[in-house]
C-alpha cells in the first residue's frame, strides 16, 4: 500500500484531464490515468514520470460498468487505496440541435458525460468513504448557465451533473466524501474540434488553457478535509 494519496483520472489522455493529472503528480499524488486511447495515456504518464512523478496507466471505457468495476479492483490491488477522482472524460457532436441531432449520438453523449460519471463514483464509493475522498466532476459552463450552442444532449448531461454532485455531497458528508461540480467556460483543447464551427487560433488564444483548469483542480484537491467546494465556475473574460 502506497503512502502517497492516489488519484484516479478519467479522460486522462488529453486536455483538462491530462493537465490536471500532471499538476496533481507535481503536488505529490500517485496518478492513475484512464481513457480509451492507450497511446495518449502513455504519453501523459511518460511526461509525469520524466518530471519525477508517479503515474499508472489503466485503459478504460468508463461507460462499461463491468470494465469500471474491474478497473477499480485493479487500482486498489496495485495501490491499496483511493483518495480522489477527477472525472474529465467528455463527448459532444457537431450535430447537436433538435433539427439535426441523431439519437445514437444523444445516447453516446449521455453515456460518456453523465452515466460514466455515476458509474465510476458508484464503483469507488466504498474506497472513497474509507479515505474521506474528494471527487472533481469536470462539467461545463453549460452545466451552470444555459448555452444555446452547446446542444441538446450536452446541455442535458452537464446540467444533470450538478444534481449528481449535490446529492453526493448531501448523502455522503457523514463519510467525509466531498465533491465539486467544476464548470469551465471555453477552454482551448481538442474538444473544440467537435463544434459545428471550429474556433480558429485567434479565438483559442482568448480562451482558458488546460493548465488553468489544472490549477483550479489542484486548489480543490489541496483543500483541507473539512472544506468542500460544492460548485466552481471559471471562465475567460470573453465568455458569453
């Protein structure tokens, strides 16, 4: 069993998840990286190790409950504990309006953005109760304030995460479990490529960067056990 706190990051192969994992490793966490693309996970893990941190790669489709349960068992077998989650996997589609969306895309977006979050939290709750763990759910500005361009499925899934976090905090407070609904505005990551109109380089320079979100996540992870950050909204000055 490691003496270091153990953080499991889903969506850890790129963007906000990768940046958050790298920041957590610099803060002394043992980081377990999960996602669907092993090559990306390996690159993040190598970067963490090159900087003196500790990283483990655990490929995962978080929408598969059996795979999540197996992965949880692997985390606990390898590290003996689980102290935190950063749930950063996300999905959207260019066709996102009522007049052009597809129901298979709708289901896939909800599976990734909402059901997978609930699945991972549910699977790890006993371990988090034992450690008094902290959960950071990377949601969206669209989960805090209605954004017409975000899409039917994406808006619904991210808005629902607010209720997921509030119920978790209300019911698990006696066990010391704390959760944060983190709602970033526009962030310059590859996720923007899923928009119907992809922002250009100039637009991206005005946005938040993944490292900005990583600092925000580090603040939550580093908060004392008696402090809970229920909801946190961060956005670029240009956010509309």
